[in-house]
């Protein structure tokens, strides 16, 4: 099972589900060796919930705060004949879609931490315990993060000049952006905060700016204003100026879950021509 880097503010969980995702065959029978739980703990931080069975494997990535510890989980068949009963004699099973199952997880000490009955859904193999994380994933994909709107002074439509600073900035609002999604009655909200802009100038130079840059105001005298992000080209040529905005992302859910997600970036580029100013001699 792949190892997962664990962020300080987030318990990163990997769920490896064996069987029941495709080609499920139902009860394993008494002749099949019982499933065994495996997992890893990195730096003493819980890293994995493991659901094992007789067939292949499927992974679901979680990053919530409500699941703690390394768990081992199994599915058991459920029968109903006036009352619901759990078939433990047949051993753990690989459930088929919509089959009623009893889902059970124990921690490293053997203590029961999850016990629930539900109709197995391959799209939600944990019966809803990962709803906050799945809602957060949907919200993350819905974030309104567009490619950055690059603005230069002199404008990109005219030649930049060798030895003359080119102002760099973005026309986009420099503010947090949010998106929400609801799944199984749980609403998760993801927030993306812009942190920096990496400018690739096309001439082998990279400039990193902490913010969007200050717009040049043509109504203000040049000596009365100062850029916070610029580049001075040293050679003629045709280049592509590229801006990459980096965002930190985090999430919260109505269940109280939350944490830090992987950073995201958005990139755009504009072509520029760099020329040299010609001196006139009278």
C-alpha cells in the first residue's frame, strides 16, 4: 500500500478496499483464508484505515479529522427474517452492489470504532463515514480559479525596451475564493488563498512576487509611483511571459471535520517583443 505524507494539521488516511468494487463474488466461504489488516504509521501519526478481502484492491483517499488511528475493517453478510442478523460464521465477504452488509472496524488495540449496517455502494464503500472528505473533494473541484489575467506596462501589445523596467501585475482580485458541496447531508467548504506569483520571463529569468503586483497608473507621474513586481530585459527577442499563482487550500465541514489540502496553482502566459531604443543624433 502506498505511503502517504501526513500534514501537521491533518490526519491523512488511505483506505485500501479489497473486493466488492468490481467482480464481487459474495461470501468467501470457509475455505478462504480470512482477510488480514495491514497499514503503516509514519512519525507516530495514524496513516491508514485498511479494509481487506479476497479480491483485488481499490483506494479511497481521506484527509479528515474525525478518523483517528490505524483501523482494520471488514464486511459481513446481513440476513433478515423478521429480525436482522449478522452472518459471522461465513467470514468476511466481498459485497455486491446494494447488498446489505455489516461494516465493522477495529483499531490497533482491537477496540471497535465503527459498526454500521448499510447497503453496499461501490461509489461510497465506507457507508458514509468519508462523506465530509468526499464533499470537500467535490468542493475543491468547483473552486472558481481561473487562469491569471496578466497585465504589463508597457502593455504586451507594444515592444518592451531593453534596460527599461517592465511592470508586472495581475488584474484578478487578490482574495480568498470559496466553493461548497453537499453529500449525504454533509456540507464541506473549501477555501483557496493566493500566496505568491512566480513569473517566468522567457529570457531565463524567474521572479517571485508575494502579491499581485501594483498596477501602473498613466495619470500619475512615473517618478511618483513605484512597482512592487517588475523585470528588466537585457536582450532583444521574442519571449513568453508566464505567471503562475499559488494557492493554499483548506476545508471545513458541517460535521466539524476539516484540514489542509494540497496547494493548487493556475498559470497563464502572454507573448512579448523586446527591442532596443535607438538614439537619434542631430
